[in-house]
């Protein structure tokens, strides 16, 4: 539901603001982004199936934006999943995501689309603007092929 509200607000803003904007049809609104890292490579994967890779978080996010078939609209992201290796980069995330985006820990094998579906009916997470370096996050894990929330 929130995704449609953001899309409606974006369409209204694009209509009312002067100048050349982005065609709403080119936008790819995401609900969830999973960040993982390993072997010197960061991966940013969205619930839409789009992903980006790079040697740094910035490169992975730029690759996500440039490899998608439209403009990836991260401002609609309600959830952000951080693998343990990406926790060190948490302060950089405010440049891409809304302050209220809920942050969770996650296993690397969690499918972003399945995680988004799961989180729609569960409460929790820490808003990005309240995240602290040493804070323990609720964690999404795969157990017997199903997504579960671990505290």
C-alpha cells in the first residue's frame, strides 16, 4: 500500500513541478534492498530482481542504478537488509534511503522479494535514522526453506 502512495505522490510532484523530469513509467520503485559483501565485492539486490555489484558500497549502488531497465527509485524502500559484512557501511546509507527505512540484519541467501513479502506482515526493525553502530538488529534467516525473524 505504501508503495502505491509513494508512486502517486511522485506522479503528482512530476506533474506539478516545472522542467523536464523523469517519466513515471521509467521509475522502478523498490520496497526492499539487501546489501551483502564478500571476497572484496559488495552486492545491492532489490526486491524487483535488479542488482548491482562493486568493490565498494558506492560502486554497487551505482551499478544497481545503471544496470536496471529504468530509474531505480530507492525513496520507496521500506526495508533494508544488512549482511554482517555491510554493517560497517551503515553511515553511508542515509544518502540513498529515507530516514524511516526499517533496517534488519539478514543472511546472504535471503531472497529480497520473499523477504519483502514476509516483512509486510511483521513489525520490527530499526529506522535508519536511529541506527547505531553497536546496535543488535533483528535478523531475517532462512530456516527449512522459509524466512523467519530472529531477535
